[in-house]
């Protein structure tokens, strides 16, 4: 199904500001569909003036749909639907005509011009399934009157609003709680759901006839209200805003939509939703996130303690082989500790692995048997990785870097040094990272002495390579290759899901 931007680009002359206006409309047209008990279809005029393209569709949640199938992407030639032509050409709401019959269902069709900056840029078709029509209740009459006001504002170019939008992902809908207030902010009508929401807040009696801002001010302590300007603008329905209010027991999101169908403020719509359970769950998630971060912090501390004990033990051992083995263990534990340290500072269970890779490279270069003789560089980016994948990959990268440094440069020829004793021609180890088609491709290249004659990964008895191979194939579900680097030195390449 094509998107609004794709249809605009392919078939119309609308500019970027027009598209933004239509996107603002689509952000709020669920409200119009629900208040109208009708389907809405957004029609864009074709570049050549030959007809209209359906660029959006919204079904009501308050009544039966008039469209079983999706119509987005369809084309209607000019002249086939005269009401679209009339609304687009003359910029007025068109409601004449007999109902259309669609799949044995009578459908009342209306055309509403969408105006921006003084010109009609689109037409909204409103399609009401008449099989669901009956003698309307007070609620339905209030819904329909409000929908009529909003569609007239749409034709005038004052709806949607270009100002502040909702900041809440859980912004209220019509069915959550609906109230209509007059120009003074007094409630003309409140739906049963709105009544229930305010009674949970502490209301005794009915909302109808009350000054909603004053009533809410009595029910909500000052510390649980926004600043007075925002509070009055929302509860008085004078501005397109939403806010969160509540007391010790209940939390509400309140949203205001001012009504100015003839250009003059006559009141507004207040939508309200009880989000008490959502906020409680949010608090629980925050607590769990903090707990998880604390666990990662403690694991990191414990690993660092283990590394310190191993390092202390290595200093007390005379055997060089045993000392080297303990020092390798220290580096392996340290690489895992770095991952947990990063996770302890992150809210998500994903980590930006570039920082970890750079720290591992610096650690290996610093504590190797040839300190100062090797530089480790990274090319490309790992991006974010899941914590489980990050831990295994950190171990793999540590071992590959350690092998490159120790076997590529240790015991080799002395390199030139400056007056301060710093090497002027250090060895270079490059970690190259690429993401391709959902895979992570990593190569570790060094310009050292290269691999011994007859080397094969399968026949290697090196413990580090055995660890790497096991982690890559079992933990990461990837493949590992080790061979000579073009131009001299060695190359280790791994390919894992990314």
C-alpha cells in the first residue's frame, strides 16, 4: 500500500508544507471519524487535473464501516464523483445527493474540502453506513454536532492546528471520555465514560453545568497539576494541548480541541483517559530498569574483583607459563566486565558496541607483551547489539586482538624509536566492521609476521582460537576464518547475524 508521501510525490503538485498539513490532519482524523460514525477517505487532486488519488483511509471505532476493502492507492477520474469535483473546485462542503449503494449497504457520502493557506489542497470523503442509523441519543447528537464543527473548521483551514501536538503516545480517544464545553469552559455534555473517569478522581454528582477547570482544580492537588497557563488552556478548551493531572490514586490525560467553526471560539472538546494503570506499570518498568542496571554494575564489580585476584595470584607464581595463563584469564574476565559496565549505564538491554570495541583494543595494546609497539584502530561501526551477543562478541574480539598482538609482533625485530623511547613505526591492527543484509562482518588485520607455515584453523591447538571458534559457531551462530592478510600479516574474519 503506497504511503501519503509516495502518492504526493508521484501524482500531485503539493509541496512539503502541504504534506505536513495533511499529516497533521491524519494524526487527528480518528477523532473526526469516531465523532461522525463514518469512514474518512483522503483524496488528492491529480497533477494533470484528471481526477483524484485516495491517499488515506480511517474507519470509525464507534459505528459500522462503509468500506470493507482498503481504497488507498485507487484513482477516481474527474466527473465520476461530482461531489469531489464540487468540493475541490468551489471549496465548500457538499452534502447533497441520494445515498450510494455499496454491497447492498446504503452509504451517505459527503465531501469536505481541506484548506491550507487559502487554497484547497485535498478533499476528505465522509462515508456513513446508514444501516447503523437510528434515532440518535444525546451522546450521538453531541458527537455529530462536534464532528460538524470540526469539518467546517477543516474547510476554513483552521483544523488541524499547526501548533502544539500531543506529546503522549497514550493520548485519549473519543471513546475513553468525551466532554463538550462552551466558550466559558462550562460542561454542556459529558459522556458516561467521562463521568466515570472524573468520579474516580473524586467527583460527586454530574459534570454537566460545572466549570471544568475550577472543578478539576478542586480535585487535583497543585503539585499534580501543570503550570496554571497550561492547566487553564486545556481544561477550558482554549488551545490545542494535552496535559496530565491526577491525585494520589488516579492519573488522567486530558486533551483539548477548541471549536471555532465560523472563526469565533464557541467552546471545545475535552477528551480524557484514565492512565492510572499505565503509569503504575511505567513506574514498575523504571524500577526494573534500575534493578537490572544495578545487577550489571555488581556483576562488573565482581568480575573486576576476580580479575584482581587472578592478577595477584599471577604475581606470586614463578612459572612463566602459569603466569601467562593467568594474565590471559585476567584479560578475558576484563573483556566481559567492560560489557557489564556499559550495560550498567544503559536503560536498554542493548549496548553501543563501538565503545566496547575501542576499549578492548586499548586494553589489549596496553597490557600486551609488546606495550607501545602496536596500535589498534577500528573502521566502520558495530551499532547496537543485544547484551548476550555483546558479551560473546567481546570475548571473541579480545582473543583475536590478543592473538594478533602476541603472535604477530612479540619477539620480533626491534622497531625504531624516538628520543623518548616511543616506537616510530608501530605495528597496525585494524578492526574493520561492516553490516550487510542483516549480517555483521568483522575482520581483524595485522601487519605482523603472519601465520606459521602449514597453519589451519582446524588443526590449531591455540586455546584462544579454540575459545573464539566455539563462541562464534555456538553462541553467535556465525562462521570464522583465519588466514594470511593480502600484503603480509594475518587476517581473522567472522560473519555473524547482526
